C-alpha cells in the first residue's frame, strides 16, 4: 500500500480520529470514577443520607407528575383543552 496516495491518508486520518476518540472516552470514564472510589475508601462514609435524599426526591417527582395529570384531567373535563 502506498502511504502517499489520498485514500491511504484518509484511512490513516480516520483511524487516528477513532483512536483519539476512544482514548478520550476512556480518560473521561476513568476520571468520572475517581470521586466515587475516593468516597468508597472512606470508612466513615454513610450512604444512608444519599439513599434517603433519593427516596425523598423520587417522592417529590411522583407528586409533581400526579398533580400535572390531575390538572390536565381537570382542564379537559372543563373543556378548556382537548382535541378539536
């Protein structure tokens, strides 16, 4: 294969771009794991506060969704919104 022709240059450029992209994804993935590993090594780390907050916010989200559905249902029943 001739390294000087246009097709080989394009192929080498694509391979380099794919390799660079894969390295970037791996680097970002490794960097994003560092804080969680640091917290997991702490003996005094208590995950219960995080799980309580997740449960609380999930409850808030459920209430918001139910309120939105009730509002839409009420507006449709009143004839203010709906299909024409």
